[in-house]
């Protein structure tokens, strides 16, 4: 289970804010890097107990792949932190809300 206080303890340089969304594997929080004065999103993925090393390897690969990409339509990754219970990907915070919320408001594909 992902606890906001645990996220704060793992990322002491960030002020963890409201939950922006959740899914089957984790949650996304708004946050602010205190020293850089930068708003970010923190994707928090729980590492399942039965095979934590396999799950963590997959998350490590996701963080590396996304961090290596550079495109205006792909979110930028600023940091990646992992502890025994969870993996955290710190990325740019984009405006506009969630895709589900935008679809409800009448988002139409180009």
C-alpha cells in the first residue's frame, strides 16, 4: 500500500501534495522540489512482495527508457528513486488534467 507520508520520507527534498490519479500499480502525486522551486509529478509504483526484484527491474527499465526519450509529446523524467517497498519516478507536471477527465469534457482526437 502506498502511503503519502512514506513517499515524503523517501523524497525529503520534495513537498508532496495532492493525489492526481491512481491506477492498478500505483498513484501519482503533485509535488514541488523545495530548492529548485519546481512543480513536478511523482509516479509512485508499489513493488509487490512475492517477487520484488523482478518488479523492481521492470520499473528500473521503465524509468531508464522514459528518461532517455526526448520529444515534445513525452513527459520528461527528472529523477528516479527506489526503496524496498516502492519506486518513484519524478517527472514534469503537465497542465490539463487527466486523459479520462479531458475525454469526459469532450476531447476529440485530431
